[in-house]
C-alpha cells in the first residue's frame, strides 16, 4: 500500500514489527539499495534478534543522516516533487537502468512501485552502536557506485564490516540469483 503518509519510519516499523510478531531470532537481514536505510535502523532497534546484517549494494546511514545526503544534486528536484499537490512519490526507475536483461524487464517493471518521497528526506536516529554478530557489505561491481561512495567508504574504514565485491549489476537478485544465494549462504 502506498500513500502520502509513508516515510522511512514506516519501512523501519514494517521490518521490526514483522521480525518481532513472527518470533524470529538469529536472522540474517538483507537491505538492498535504499533498503540499507530501513534495514540498518531496524537492526539497531531489534538488536540481538538480528545475527547478520547484509547490505547489498546499499546505503549505510549514520545518525542524523537522510538518504538524500548521499545524492545532494537530487534534493531540490525531490523537494519540489514533495511540495507539489500530487508529488508525494517518485516514479519507479526502469529496471533497464539497473542491468536487468531485456527478457526480464517487463516482469520486473510490472512489480515496481513509486517511492514515497518522504522516505528520502527523513533523518535516521541511531543512538547506540549496532549490536549484530556479523556485518557484511556486498558491492555489485557492474553497477555504477557514485551514490554509494560514502557508504562504501564507511564500511571499508570500519574493521567490524566484511566487504566483498561480486561481478553482477545492481539488481543481482534478478540477474544472478544463484551467485547471490551462494554469497549469502557463505558469508551470511
């Protein structure tokens, strides 16, 4: 369900509520792309219920940061969209831009939904250190990484993270599912 009221906190709450309500423990939580923001904050909130946090070609937030801090050139365009009467969401980015093969694009694109713009502007609150057994960052080497430079730098400068690259585009779960499954089983 998509509405003007959905923001980053909604996505964080969805993850945390699902894990808690399902009684899950010792899980591997994977956040892909934007999903690095809600997954990281949810992992902070859930603490020891999460054994492994995997960021898959994703953003790694720090306290007080919003996603658009990683893409300052987009702030004004998204702010204008948010202020427009019908501008509460950002249209999906076509899968062709993420390395999805032509044969799979219509299937993927039919499942994409707009992104509520407020999810990009909400700042995160991370009051304590991340308490998980293992933190893994998987970089998809075939994808442009301009927006992920800051996140990758944070991971590579923190000995608590295990960093690896795989030879795949950004939407690796579509283009190379077996490779991704192997890496998750091996490292996660």
